[in-house]
């Protein structure tokens, strides 16, 4: 069951827009119809106005079919939106105008896939036979076939190994084109030609990359590049084999549109439910149940992804990867809120969450880097607190320079630095507390006068090391020998400094509350004066 609102949200990605009648968005669509010259009594909730000469004719057909909405492709030139809205209001029909560049077969595939189908695949609900299609193409063309998305990730491949080569094997095993080969194809202009033309492109053999030769064709929906089909061959395809490749690309486009449309819809539903859980509310248990999350402790993982040139595109890639495989095949449930990807992961072990971040990084293109923070284990009703903890751990990770080295290997264990390991709140709460204190200090919320401030001003004016000495003494719990060792001075030097410091400002080192207050003040000021 799908509402018109959700259908419009998905079709909007293909240039479809709703004209007027916003109140119709809540209508439920259960059936799809198309005009049929042999049947004058066609009815359906959504009418695909194939063959309509104008929006006006499409609306009349929809009214006769008792349709809630009608999808129509207006003639080139524009100007139809206002008239379509008025016609729809007059007849009580919601009018959806499609981009003329998108074919009816593609539009119909998306609509039927959303309204009528419920088969689940790794990328959502929709067709399950991309691998069968790859096998069919390989049989007709006589070469091994690989179907890839627009980021060179493998979607399906044929069983046939005709003209198979090391490059194909590496692509299938790694589930994406190897980076060195992708860079070589980029330099040779292959991807630029696929983006610019629907004509198949021949890629000559490259012994250095283990490539025996390829024929590639773009998979496109209207003006949008969805992916590509690659066939292993030693020479350019001609005749029937070339036509079969071009026809196959159009069929692949239909499959990808239907699959992606369903996945986009599922992502929206998932994101809405995860957002509710992170914001808190009375229906938290219901939202978790709808997401298929068991009533057990889980962790909130906050992720930001970026490249040197573009933060937004990398974040969208991370969200797409995190939500690939809708259904219950993924351990987590994700939402994209602002500039952060949030994922709910069942389980109490921080290492499980870190492994999830490592797996996410591994699936992203090489230039993309991620920074992450992990909240402490939380029950469903405590997830808003888990989100705040994950945000603070994310800030800690970013502050430790995660962006520069995270991709080099997210490790764990004693001695691992925060620059490579996403911090978990229950393991890093002390660092988080210090981060909060330092934020308060930067905001001017610490005393401007007092023992620590007085000693710091004296150090600045006279080059003394009174603040470092006070810090070492407090951290050594008043042990003169340990303090002197940390400062690399004689214990008598420590005694002398403490005496001079007490002459400048009352320290009251025998008062535990005074010692605690000075310790907090020093923690809030950072580690610049640490011995």
C-alpha cells in the first residue's frame, strides 16, 4: 500500500511534479490503469495517460476512469503546469506532470514497482533478476557481462566466463572496479563518454591492468546516468550483438529504476522512524518495532563523510551505502539528519559499532573519509541521550584529526589513537567531559580571576612555570618527588615554586574543594602548559 505523497516523493527524482491538489497527497493508491481502446471501462486509482495529446485530454480520461491521480507527459515547451492544476481542481484529479525525457516504459516500471510489487531484494523492493538478465545478455552477445552502478560498484554479473580476464575477476571479488583501473579508464575518457552519449564505447585491451577489452554502454533514465553495462570482448561489437547490448541497457535501466524507486521509498520510511526515535516520543517502542529492532540495548553511531572537494556528495554516498539492503538483511537502521548520518546498531559491544564503521568506509570510494562517534548502550527510550553522546564522540573524533587518517585503518586496542579509532562514550566519557569544560571556557564561562588566572598571567609576563608546576602537583596528588620527576627538576625547586606561588595568590592546597576547583579550571584551559 502506497500513498500518493510517497509516490510523488519518489517520482520527483525523475522530474515528475504534482500540480495543485495538495490535499490528495494522503490518498492511498491500490491500482494502476492505462487507456485501452478495446476496453471503455478502464478504472484505477492512478491512470498512466499514455497517448494523451495534452493534460486536458489526460484529465478527462482520468475522470472517466474514476482515478485519484493521472500521470501525463506534456509536450515539449513547458507552460502546462498552471493549466494542469486548474483542470485537476475542476475534475477532482491530481495531475502529475512527467519530464518528457523520461520514457513511458521507465515511468510505468517505477509506478508498477511501487504500487503493485512487494518482492524484496538486496537494494529494496523490486525485480530480483539482474543476474538472470546479465546471463541472458552474455548468451546473446557471446561475452562475459558485468552490470555496474554509476560509482562503478558491481550490481550483477553473468556466470559466463567467455573472454573473462584478471580485471573482471578483481572487479567481481572486490564488488567494484579496482581503483587503479578506474583511474586509468578516467584518464582515457571512458566515463566522460558514457556520461555524454548513449552510444556503446569500446575500451581497448590494457595488459598492465589485466584487461582484454570491453564494450560499455550507459544505462540511463532520461537525462540521468544510472550505471553501465560492460561486455568482455577483444574487438568492438557490431550488428546484432551491438543492438542486443543497446537493448539490454534499456532493460537494465527499467530494472534499476524500479529497484531504486522502491529503495528510495523504504529509505524515507526508515529515516522518518529513526528520526522519531532519536528525538524521543511516546511511541518509541512502536517505531522500533516497525523498524524490526528487538527490545534490547543498542548504540547510536554518528557519522560524517567528506572528500577534499565536496562534503555533501560524500555524505549522501555514505547514507546510500548504509541503507543498501532494505529489509532485515542489515543490522542497523539509519537516518540522514542535517549534515550527519545516524545509525542505530543493536548490541552492547563498542567493537561491533567500530567494525560497522570500518565496513562502511571500505565500501565508499577511496577519496571519501569518514569520522564517527559512538554512543553508550541505550534502551529505546534513552536513544535521544545516545544521540547526544554520539555527537560529542563525533566532535572528539573530528578534533583528533580523523579526516586525515581514518581510511588508513580503523583499529582498536590499547594505545590506539582517537585519530584512527571512533571513540565510544562509555570508554571516553572523561574526554567528553573535558571537551565540555573547554567549550565552556571558550565561551567565557570560567572565572576571569582566581589562583589559576593569576598564575597564568605571571607566567606570561615573567616566563615562569607556575601553572605547569601546579598542574603537576595536583595530578601527583601532592607527592613532591613525583611532581619533581614530571617537571624534571629537584624537589627543593618544587617547594620553592610553591612558596612563591602562595605569595602571589592564596592557593589553600590543604582544602580539597580548592584543589578540585583548580583541577577543573586547569582541565578546562587545555594542555598547553602540561609538563
